[in-house]
């Protein structure tokens, strides 16, 4: 399964990114697994300091995949909070 | 064999002359470099090794004779001045990946922590000089790893990625290395022992 290297646009022009945070580490792990299973490009990153000072794992995904990711999390019953990169405030909670 | 006489010279002059000489010879050819102080010897040796040049050192009293053999056709482009570290100066750190998980405990937790760790390396300056991968750590640099792209970006920023050849062979993934170069115990130990400090996630 080759997932994250599939996006060749990145070197030319950075795509808009979304930072997704979760209520628990369990959900973060399940969400990452679900995304990779569907071939959706995602990177596990620490929750940015402007969102929370507590240790936590967030996912960094391409904005173009937002609707697919939202649908996937709904299907898997994963609560997730979407932030635009460097925006700092949650846009919509699922 | 051409001899570069660097006796009495201060850094970065021996490095500049060495680089020029290495770039002027063919793969497989050697040059001899004469150096008369220990600091310069260390700097030149480290500079050559980091650039894939094989080095053998013979010491006679205070004189060092370095035989440098070109092993790669790539032009040596390293920043010479960066290697002029006076004794005790700051040396960059090295990150050592001895496993594909961060810490010990549940594998799925260790795996996601490791992914977040690798994706954070670029955020913390200064960057490490090297990332060394051995044992199950090599899983992070072979086909199927989700960390190829972030590691590739670090590599483009000058972080050297070394993967243990014995380990790649053991896991039968030698042909699946997707970032970095195959390395051996000598280079791995030299890299770790030459580091300012070593971080092991």
C-alpha cells in the first residue's frame, strides 16, 4: 500500500491542508488507519501548540480530501474537529 | 597520487583544497592530504566521510597523512565552513531510529507516536545532521512506509538518512529502500560517536 507519496502536486504548489484533532488517542489511531485504508493521504502530527498544549496526535490531510475524510469518519463513528492549517480555530465539528 | 600539502593551514583552507582535489579526480582514484594538527584532521576526515569519500589515516608524530579515495561520481558540494568547528564547539545532533515504534508498549501507539515524531523533526531547529535507521527502524525508510515523503524532504534540506544494510538484508527489503542510503556498522558508529548528542525516540 503506497499512500502518502501519491500526491505529486506538493512540490510544485503546496495544497491547502487541514489539521484534524480528536477526542482521544484511540480515535486518532483509528482515523489514521481508516484514511490509509481508503488511500487518503494523511500524516500523523502532534496537535499544534495553538490548538492545545496537551500531548495529542492530529492528522494532516489534503483539503481536497475533506469530504471523503468527513464521510469516512461518519461511517466509522469517529468524532473529529477540522482546522484549516494555521487558522487556529475549529471550523466545523462533525 | 596527487598530494595536497595542508601543513600550517587554518580551517577552512584544507577543506577547500581537499574538495577541489576530490572533484578533479575520477571514481576509484585517490589523493593524499598532509595535515599537521588534530582539529584539522578531524574536520577534513568528517567532511570527506559525510560526502561519501573513503578515508584512511596514517599518523607519524604530529603529521597526519590522509588517503582519500573517491567512491561516488557525485560532485562534493558540502559547505566547508560548516566543518570548521573549533574543539568543544557545537556539533549537530543525530537521531537514531532503532525501532519502527516510539518507546516500548502497544505497537499501534508506538507506531503513531513515531509518525508524529518524524513529522515534527522539520519544526525543531537546528535540524539533525543525520537520521540513522537500524533493526525494525528500517521499516520507516522502505516501500510501504507513510514517512518516505517527510524523510525525503528532510534529506533535501541536508539531513543525511542512513539505513543499516544488514537490517535491510535481514528483512529482505534491500531493493525497497525509498529514501536515504545503505550504510554499515562503521559509518553508523562513526556517525553516532561524532554527534554532538544522540536522540533516540
